[in-house]
C-alpha cells in the first residue's frame, strides 16, 4: 500500500514537471522579451512606435539641452566699479581757500559731510551747490560738478568725494558654491567667472554644474564649463544679480540584463547610448541579448514625425528605439544616439537564458521526484 502511494506521488510530481516545462513563460525573468515588446507596437495594434536605430533616427533625435545666456546678458558692458547708484552713501570733504568760508566752521578751512545718501532719483544735496546728479557718475565726475557749482561762491574750492564701503553694487550667490552670500562688485570681480572664484568656486563637479543668473525679470542658464570655453558667456554683472549654482538634475533609468537596475544621473552635458550602457555596468555576458537593447521615451510630435516620416502627428508619442549591437554599425549607432532625461534603457534577456531556467527547473523538479521515490522504497 505504501509503495502504491509513493507511486502516485511520483506520477503527480512528474506531471508537475511537464506542466512547468509547458508553462516556462512564468519562470522568473527581468522583464518583457523582445518578442513581447514588438507585439506592443502600433503596427500590431499596440500603443508604442517601435523603431530600429538608424542614421536618420539619430539625426532626428539628437536634441541636447541648449543652455546659454540671451543677448541681453551677453551684450551688457562691464560695470564701472566706481559708478555711483541710487542708494549709495557718499562722504564729501570740501576745502575753502579763505578763513571764513561758506561751509567751514570757525577756525577750520574745510567741511566734512558724512553719510550723504543718493536718493531714489539719483541726486544728493550739497549746501550752496544744491541738488547734484550723482547716479551714473563716478566720484571724480561728482567732484568736478560740485567744484564748478561752488566756484562762483567761494574762491578755489577743493572737493573730495568717496563712496562708503559696502554701499556699492552687489550680487547674491547661492546654491552649490563654497561661499554663499552677498558680494560687492569691485574692479576685479566685474565678470561672472571672477565673482564665482571670489566666492571660493563651485562645490560640485564642473561637468554637471549649471549656472543661472537672475536679473530683474530676466533669467538665463548655462553650463559652468561653457563660461571658460566661450568668453562671450563670461558676462558682465549688474547690481542686484542673483547667481544660482546647481547640479544637473537629469537622469535615466536602467532595467533588464545589465550590471545594475537603477536610476542614474547624467554626469556630462550629453550622454550617448553606449555611454549609458557602460554607466549601467555593461551587458550581462551570461544573460543579455545584444540584439535587444531598447530605449523607451515619450517623444514630442515634431520629432516623432521626423523619425516615422509621418507628418501631422499631434501630442506626445510613445517611442521605443531598438539598438542591435551585433550589426556591423551597431556600436557606432549606439555611440551617436543621444540619451535624454527620463529615458528608460532596457536590455532583454537572450533566449537561451529562459531555456537554462527551464532546464534548471526541470532538473530541480526531477531531483525532488527522485528523493520522493527513494523515500517510498
């Protein structure tokens, strides 16, 4: 009776093995197969356009974030570090060539006027000289104006004009920079690169650093390294500029038969398909299918129309780009294809991988059957 029972157990176990072999699709795997991805294409009543990589696809999709300062920023002239502005505070000293002058106290031949603030209209008031336009002038120009106005009232006046420290033009630096704070624009720090250097430099990798300058209602962003590769982007600063240093926030996702399954940040302004694969740890030599490397992306209607050769598309299109690294030019195409923000890079498993899993499942199941059989003897 016991042998009969175990005989039935063995039959049942063998039936399970056969069932497992016939239902290998439920075996563990990293994601959809290449066949299943193609089955979801628009051509097969799916909702995504599956497109093989080609030179035409690369030309149509080679869109890298274009960062750069607008003409309003690039064309601004260097700011004179001595130019007076509304809100500045000045100190004036006036010497008179007489014992009893217009302004000087008894026994003195000079008058000191401290904390003379330039009003909102750009003027200061000087006794006997009246309202003097200070904004837009240098201390030397203001000195000449006051001297000329006093010359008719006191013989040979001598005037000295100084701007008090800390009341000149300034900018604010924030973000990933060594020394955040408010910095005065001086003669050595009238350009963007000089001001960043004066603040201690950036605190992140130069390759991923972006610099945003906010000036009133204007805002422009640039890659940090472009400031040095193109002198036109080393712009002149203006009073009140706000400078923000931040790290590039773009990233792509990697899944499938690669060295890692993760979200990877961009470490350069542009990133090719082959570089993205390398950053993911490469293809798993014992599992990956090099003919099935896919990039999933939501593409704008304009670019999708160029890729598909179908004008008139509207709305965002789901695109799946296929890279076959076994083709003679496959590596070159992968090198020239540009990865973009929020892309999904997916590598399918090779067909033999599922076969190996099936064999492993069968082997394990048969071992179990044999152990049950031995127990039944």
